[in-house]
């Protein structure tokens, strides 16, 4: 990131942090709360942006969370940003994506490759509650950003923009945009550039009709079509031809953090389901007394802890081991998105007919069930991330897994300080470097529980077997034509990574009342040990009972269900 002058803004005097934002947004269950679930659902029914929520986030100065401190914002730790955004996502994911995250996706490219002047301009815009859209996608090319045909050609007065960009959040409302454009007709990795463009300089008739969606209805998805619109030559971020490199670096931050924000959806999904089964009577008892119901809730709670543990380690990796972070970013997108979607689906089976009702006490669930789906395909599809992992398996096996070098302990110490976000030190390729998986090796002798030791042994044996198989994968298996068994190797490896993250979190946070308890680790490793392609393994009865009790205690004491157990303003 280039150095620049600090800029001020309205966010400078606003109390910040997830707790402050929770207080501002208030109790979502209060029918008189203008920012509560009832008003959120009204906006969703109309497929409109939740304007009352946007005004509240303006008052909070949410955009300051996306601006580095060097430019007057509050962005110093990505894990703090994730926790703040979970407060939004657990109420209205469409508000989280439509108000702020779309600007964050754009801004990361500016902080990564922009000049001091471009960074200062972007910061000033965001700190004054402006929006920046990021326009990668063209429907004709899907996730193939190397094939994008939107172009910026040289002109005596700068550059001329031609082509279409589609399914772009806030493209109609944004004051500026980051555009990926072809600047060289030749194929290759240096054929595209990113441009930071003032929307006011573009023709007023550029907009395409809005794209309606089933989920995230409040997000304004649109597009533009240009036919030779001039922009200054200094609109380019970084050097011409650096666009794909910048995008790949930025994706490491955004894929990790944005998917991590989606765990707020499962928190509310669990909370809504638990409230429903505690109030509903069946067969002379509450539904919460039924063993199957408790089993599903305990499993979903475990999945939430697993997702937040893995996301926490991957987010800290961005600060601490940025060269390795690309591997973890792909794995977070691939694993966490699917786990969240599956958990929400299982909770819907507990709610039964109530899960699709659009009014009443559980009405928010049907919206969240729809809104969680983009976690799997938004920004980049899970399949793309799985393919990217497959391509790295041979190098990882030869250069990292066989060496077994330990990961830094601060990767797992959740309260430990972090260096600034290293926008200038992110790499395009990890080059086979990855140390998280080796964390499990120490666990074979360090585990203080026989069951846990056996589970850790399962994953260390998995890594040994993967090392032998993946080191000799032929080049033909590193393409999109790879056999299904090769894709399954990526799934197995990701489970090893997640297991290592869970073990490391427990081992280095032993004083935490929850994370220091070996039972959550045993539950996590048990579910992760299921065979690839199958549902998560059922938990032993004593673990289910303990997890359900912990879940209930958190509900009754008004705390979040994730790793932090933050106090919430929700009525119970």
C-alpha cells in the first residue's frame, strides 16, 4: 500500500466496535425497533434496500471499518472487521453486502495497488459515506476473469471504455467504481488492468436494468454498457497489465473475510430455531426435549464453532503469514460456505413448515436461508476454489507436508496483537508453502484426551497418505479435466487444514471457558472425520448433551453463539 496523508471524516467521533454497533442496531426482535426483523422483512418483501438500516450504518460510520488507519479509517485488524460485520449479517445479510461489503471488495484493490492520491481519494469518498462498486463480472464469461472482454483502449486524451459489466452490486448508486478491463488484446496474465473511475465522468445512459434475485433481494445488482467513454490515463491502479495480479492478491483478503462474515447468518438461524423449539409443544413436551432436535442443534452449533475457528486462523494468517494466506483463503471459501449452507438446511428440517413462513416469530429464517446461498458462489464459486487447491497439491506435498514445519503460535492466539494488514506483501502464489496442517503432528503426543488423540491421529495419517499421493500427481490431473478422485483429494486436505485450525485454537486458548474445554474440540474433529462427500458424522450422546446445554446457556444469557460469545441486545 502506498503512503498517503490521513483524511478525516464523520466516523472519527463515533464509538466503534461490534458491541457499539449491536447497541446502535438494537434488539432485532422488538417489533417497535425501526431496525428490527419486522422492518427488514418488509424491505425484503419489496426487494428494496433497507434504507433505515443504511442510515443507521451511515451514523455509525461503517465505511471507516474498510479504510486503513493510515488514511483516517479504523481498519487495523481484519478479525475486528469480520466481527463488526457479523453484527450486520446476523440481522440482514443484504444490508451487509449491499451497504458495505461491496465497497470493501472494491477498496481492497485500491489499498493493494493504488497510488497515494488514489488511496486518499477512495478514503475520502468512503469516510463521507460514499460507495465504490467493483465490476469484474461479465455473464458471458462467468468466473473466468482472464476471458473478460470489457476493454480500455488508448486514446490521445487517455483511455476509452467499451463493453458490458453485469451483476454488479450498487453500480447504479456508487460514486466511483473499480473496473477490470482488457488493456492488451494478446492473451496472458498481463492483458488486463484495473481502473478506479469516477462515476460522474461516465454517460448517464450507461445503466442496464436491475437483475432480480431470489436471495439478497435488497442488494441492488445492475450493470453498465459503454461505447467508447473517455477516462483519464491515470485511472489505472498500479501498472498497466497488473489487474489480474492485483485481483488475485485482493481475493485472498476478501474471500477469507467476507465468507467469515456469513457465520452471523448461522448464529441467527440457530437462535431462531432454538427459540421455536423451546416454545413449541409436541407429545406432551417441548420440541427442544426431543433427542433428534437436540442432535441437529448441537451439530449446527459445532459447525458454527468450526467455521469461526478456521476463519479466525485464516484471517490472522493474512497478517502473519501473507505468502501462505492464498491457500487458506481458497479453503475458507470452499469449506465454510458449504458448511454454513448445510447447517442452515438441517435447521430448516427442525423448523418444518415454519421455515418458509414469511411472517410470524420465525419469519427471518426463510430470508436467511435464501441469503446464505451466495456464500457459495458470490465473488467466486466454490468449485473455482477447489480447482485452485487441486493445482497446488503436488507442490504442497513436496515442499511443506514432508517437512512438517510448525506454524507460528500467534496464528491461533485470538487475543494476540497483529501487525498491520500487509497489502504490499500478499503474493499471487504460495509456491507450496503452508504450515498450518503440520500443527496436528504435535497434537499426537500433546493431546490430553484419548478420544481426541485418536482423532488427531486420523488426520495426521490422512496428511501422510495425501503426501504420498499428491506428490506424484501427473500434470493431466491439475487441470479442469481432473478426475473426481483428484477433486476428492482437495476435500480431504481442506478437512486436515480445518482440523489443524481447531486443534491450534484449543491448544493456545486454554484459559477460555469454551475454547479451553476439550469437548468442543472432540466434537469438531468428530464431525470433520466424516468421509468426503457425506454428511458430518453424528456426535456421541454425551457431547451432544454438553453442547446443547452450552447453547442454551448462551441463549438465556444473551450471548452470541460464535467463538467470542459477545453480549447481544436480543430479547429472549
